[in-house]
């Protein structure tokens, strides 16, 4: 029986990709695990390994071909003893295959999404894996895996067509590293390597720290975002002297309410107001249509011991600064103790990530999909600037907006920043 | 001169052997079968098939006798043993001819004769065949599969003589039906004959050495079956040893000991159904690495015997002695030989078993006792025929379906059924087990109404306290 080598999906949203390079030619004998070709998407190049051994009987997609549909037959592997490709095995040229069955909405449902996706436009599909490709496993195997805390994506199925069955799960250890079985895997050897990278060598004295589920979710979501979302970046300097003055004035009042408004709280409010003014930026891309959100919900990145989490200030455009401040303190403290409710960190239309307190001047953040923008906020500091031909000292805060180009074009992003700048530099405008 | 060089030689043309040969031919192997008697083996000629023909007769006869219950009047019901047997033989020969046709169709060479392993010739195995026409021929092949089957076990003092004491073979072609009958052994073979002859009017006594009838079945099924048989007028003796058979001119007096007390009963005929032994003699095993234990060839999970390129399948390779097990083994061994990828060893717990007595019995997987012995926490469900609309309409309200789940994982560990047509139902659970479904999928499956199969659903629901119709 000849085996078809298929165009792999490198992410759940990938529908096509470029066949960058063949590492083998017709007639070559390949072993299971040997790299046969490289696939390219906008953000990444991945090596595709043979999952069976045999001889390359036919190469159906030439190197350098772009727009190869996921699951299209790209080559045919002959098993031992076979000499030619059965006609039926190769639906050759007919520019192949149903274009990826996976719609972006079918995001893998993850047990504890750490970062906060906006409400998915369509219901999330059940099961599935960190890779996004469907995993075939018997109901019993799934049940046992769930009980033992085994990630099915890390298992090689011994059932018909690689289906994962009871015995595979029983033989697996909890927390088994996802790597193997699926075709688009990145050179998996003993210590599971980083995707697309060199193998990790573990020397004596090195330690192996099992992934927490939050870490796995962060890894999967960040990788997915970086690989599938076309990011561009806009950096701007905000003069925040007026904002600091306003903050002092505000705090005289709100301190009586037992809170203290931070610069970040004011940035939340300003972003919310700007998003209300630019609804096209408060949006998500789906294959079929654009989703523009009615509410302005701001996700705020909070660092915790266990990893990054993004609780949400809902309807931030309609809330006062004191209210935002009180909510934010509560969300942050519960995020740190791991007591957030699901709905408190799932959803959101825009994210703010602030590393100013660490003295970071400026940085670019990864978009928290399926949102379209994330604002990376740097430290507010005194800088010498030129005003009316003279050098003066001003408090300056640099921010970089990362934008999903599918949703928002450069000029639109810039206009959003202009609006934001107006709110931050003249905070009284937020009262309007 | 006929061809003598092959890729594969299968010794024995029973269900294991002929299926193995067909699969081999499909995979492009040049294949020969050596069969000493008739294609289809015991199953088709002297086992499964002709007994089903007989049991169909007794089933119809039983129904006619109860015609009034269905609002029918039937008078002067009688039967002709000769015609009953004739029908059974016709069914068998029709199917045996069918198998011969399949051999032709698949270009498999059949040798009528007996075969013995005869060493090697270079890389090839040699098989010496003594043909029916008394000529001899030596065949060679890379691989040999032994599928020689089994025969009735003969206990000292209880040997079948073919006249007064029958084995399954004589019991299947009686010149006339006995008025009274002792059946020794209540496994599938014994109980099917007991059921047949009882329905046809004989006084039947069953003597079982174990403490219950159908001893391999779930204890609840055994208990239910015993009651049902007794209701039909069968005499059931369990924990009973038959120690002596005194043969008269046209009857036999048997000494049966139950609980230390000996009793004598006199019957027209005795059927000895005390198990089977493997056909391991005269097939050239001497001097090979093939190991025989308790009359059966020892094999690994791929049917390999330890002797290079020699495999064994079916009854000769050990229990369960079931045609479908032999067929499945035949396929997997051939695929392994041919290098097919993804071949899996057989899972014994996924092999269903069927007994065609009245009421029918079918089962798969672990009995409740066996599951408990494994220390598993169980969910057990039971649903009676009396709660099923179709069963009532059929006039078959007796029986039940029992399912056993692992409480922790929801794995279907076993299913046990007794009642009308359960032998046709059990495959549903076989599929469930092969696909590794849990109770959730079985509960979510839509069973058609009105059918007996609804009880399969209800039994699963019952295991989780959710049964609807009782």
C-alpha cells in the first residue's frame, strides 16, 4: 500500500502554505522521522517528517509552490516491495484537496485558557489538540487520558490508521510531552525540542520542569498568534505631564474612596474611549466576516507566578477612573492567587500590556488572538524634548501598538493612536 | 503435473484454513490448501451450520406446537426424522460446495489428502501430502499454516461408539430420534443437542460436572438457562459425574454421581459432549520446535509456533474453540506473513460467543465474577425481555440482557444475553468493544423501535440507574 504524504496544517487557522523545499527526491528511501520537506507560512518555516518508512515514489508538488492547500497530497511514499504508484493513490495535479476543513472558529478548546480570547464568533469544537489537527482516539482512550491528565497530542496511536486506543493511553505517562504521531512535527527527538528549532540537549545538572497547563496554553496561543496573525507595529511617544497632574488631582478625591488611580488605569480608560471612537479597531478577523464588538472590553496583562493572564475590565469606556481602579486591583490580586472566574479572563476586544514598572522604555507585544490590537506600554520618564525650538524636559511614555493587518490597516491604526494620544495628553477630554 | 511450489500452504480447509487461504490469495500469495475430508471443515459439515439447520427445525416445530397462543389452529403435527436430517445435510453440502467455488475463484490449489511437515528444502518448507487417490506428492512453500482443527474428546469409559453412545457427528444424523437421551456435558455442543432433542419430544437428562450449566457463561445466565430448560422438561444434573455406561441391546444404563450419591438412569442414547482435543497427530510435528500442550499447539500472538515459518490457527491452536476466532486468526497470521502494516493481535475479550439452544445465549468479554476478580469497581445493568415491546409481540418474554462496565472508565467489560435472537444481537456490543466505546456513546446511540435491540440500550441505561421501561 502506498502512503500519501499530505500538506500539514501548522496551525488551526492555516488553510494553505508554501512548499519551500524538498529534502528528498523520487527514489530516495526515507525512514520514519526523517525530514522530507519544509513548509512555509507568513511567520514560520516548519520541517515535515515522514511518519512511515518507504521509498519516495512520486513528488506531486514542486518546491517553491505557494498556496498549497492543507491536506493536499504532496508526495507518495511506497512501502517495501512496491515499485509503482497505484493510480488511485495519487489524485495528482488536480490542484488538490478540500481547502482545510478547519475554520478558525474551531479553536481547540483548552482546559484553562490563560490569556483571554474575545468571545469566539462560533462555538469552539470539542476535543482536539495543541496542534489544531484532529486527533483520532477511541472514546475509552479519551476518557482514560482525561483522568490521567495525559495530552493525547503527545501519543502515537496503535489502532487502525493511527487511532489512539486504550492500550496507548495506559502505556503513557501523565504529562507526556506532545511530540510525535502527527505529521507536522518539528524534529522530535528525546527531549521534545522547540517547534522548528534545533534539538534541546539535556546535560547532567539540567533539570526538566513539567509544563503547567497555563504554560502550555500560553505557548500554544502565542505561537499561533505569531505564526498566523500578520502583525505590524506603530510606536508613539505620549507626553504625560498633564495626565500626571490630573492623576494627582483625581487621587485627592478618590483616596477618600480607598483607592488610588494609577497611570495604567488612565491608559485603560483612554484606550477604551479611543476604541469607542474607532469601532473598526475593536474587532476580530474570521474567514467569513469581520466581527465588530459592541462593548469595549479591555484585557489587561497581569504577571503571576504561574504565568501571564489577562483579566478583563468590561465596558471600560463607560466606567469612571475610580471604578476602573477598584476593579483592576481586585482582578489583579485574584489573578495572582489563581481565583479568577472563567468569564473574567475569557473574551475582551483589546489588550494592554504594561512593563513600565520594570523600566522598559518600549517593546512590541504579541497580539492576544482573536483580538486585533495590543498596546505595549513603556515607562513614563523625564526626557529632553524640543518644543518650539527649545529643549525642555517632559514626562514621556513610549507605547507600541501591535496590529493585525487583516483587520486594521496602517493608517487606521495610526488614526487610532492619534485619538488615544489626544485622550492621554489632554485627559480632561476623557470626561467628554 | 500439478504445481507443487507455493508461497503458502494451509493444512486444513475448515473456517480458519480456507479463510486464511483466501486472504493470502488476495494479498498475491500463491496458496495451496490440503484438506483430508471436505472443504469447510467440521464447522460447515459437522458443526455450526448443520446444527443450526436442525435447531431451526426444532424451533419451527416448537412454535407450531404453541400455535394456539398465536391464534392459529394446527392439527396433527408430526415430523419425519429422515427429512429433518436430509435438510440439514443439504444445507451443509450447499455451503461446502460454495467454499470449493471460493477456492477456484481465488485460484487456490486444493489437495484432497493428509499433510505432514517434512523438513526444509533450503529456505522453503516441505510438506508431504498423501492424496486420497493413494499417490504422494511433496509440496514446498515459504510458509505453512497448520489449521487442522479439533475433534470430540473421549473420556475413558464414556467413549462414543457411534451406535448407543454418540459424539456430535452421530447425533447430527440419527437414523431415528431417541425417546430418551442422556447428554454428558452442558457446553455449547451438549446443550444445543439437548435443546434440539427435547423440543422434538425426547426425555432429556443433562449431566454437567461443573456446578452449573453453560459453565463459561455468566453465573446469572447459567441460572436462568437452567430454569428455562427445566421448565421445558429437561432434567439438569449439575456437579454430576457419569462414571459408568452399561450398554444394553438398544439402551444404555448410566451411573451418575451427584453429591456423593450414585443413581442409575437408563436411556435410549447417550451424547458425549465433554470437550474437544486438538488434531496434533500425524502432521509431522515430531522433531520440530512446535510445542504441544494439552493437545493444542502453542503459539504466540501472531500464530507463530517457534518452528521457522510454521504457524497455527483455530481450534488446534487452543481456545476459544470458535469458527470466527479461527477465521480472524487466519487473516491476521496471513497478513503478518505478507507484511501488511498495522496488523493487530487478537483480543480474546472481544470475541463473542453464541449458543443456539432455546433460549439462545450470547456473550462477550468478562463475566461479572471475572470482572470482580480483577478488583474492578463495576456498574452492572440488567434488562428483562418482559420489559420489551417487541419481545412481548413475538411471544418471547423470557430472558435478559446484562451489561458490565468499569465504573471508573466507562469501559464495556462484558455483555451477557439470554433469550430470543440474542445471537443476532451480540454483534452490537462486539462493535462497541472493538471501537472502545464507553457507556456514554452507547447511551447516545439511537436504537430502532420496536426491536429486541432496544434492550441493549436499556441494559446500559440500567447500569447507570437510568433505565426507562422498567
